[in-house]
C-alpha cells in the first residue's frame, strides 16, 4: 500500500453499556489523550465547549521520530448519538503541505455507534491522507521503504485504536455507586 492510496483502518467491539453513555465518551475529545501513545492534549477552539458540526479542536502530539506538533481538527460528521467524525489538518504547515485545507486533510477519523442487544457496537476508523502528515516526512526520508513504513504505521494505529476502544469500553461498563455506568471513569 502507498500513501497515495489513502490507507484506512477500522477497529470495533461490543460495549455493554447504554449507548448514550458511550456517545458521551467518544465525543469527549480530551479522553483520547488518556489512551493515545502520541496525542498529549486537546481543547476546543473558537469558544466552542463541545462537539457540533463545524466545530474545531486543537491537538498536541509527540512522536519519537517527528518530535512535537500541533494539529487542528474540524468536525465533519455529527449525527448524535451515532456518528462523530473529524478531519485533521496541519495548521502550522509543519509537514510541508501548504495552507491547511479541510478538503485535503492529513487524516480523517470517526467513531460510529450502532445499537445492538445489551449495548452497542462501537467502531473507530481512520483514513490517512490525502494531505501531508508526519508520515509523509518519514516516507520522504526513505521512499524505497514506503510500503513497509505504511505497514508499520497502520499496525501502530490499529494498536492505539484498539487501546482507545478498550479504554472507552472499560469506562462505559464500570458501574458507579448508583448502579449506572460512568462516562468519566
């Protein structure tokens, strides 16, 4: 697989909790930093205090090969309580893609919830490209290894996404003192 193919990945699991509680967790942008190996911090921009279509949020990342960088995400899918999706742009042009353009994001991410018996099916998906990302920089350094680089990145994403899903599942299924699940752990 090549970067130009916009590689994608999807992970899913069953969560035995009220879908409304799961929705609260997946739309809490600060929660992802608890589970991610590279996302360190997020915050809503533009005086926004929660997810809505068109809302923007900032992320701060750290990776051993790329150092630290900032991204800006635009919420492009918001169908409560079913779909929460966003595109990520390199607002500071750290990776050489030119002006940030949500129509050509560095990546696209989504959570999807489907009610099923005893809770919901939670799917987490990501698609890389078409815009430049840190992965583009790594490929530029060794273009002859592009397919292996992408394979390693997709494996790392799968692991991180699985960890995030498992973390959400654990939080959603953990009962509180009143017998309900808690969205905040």
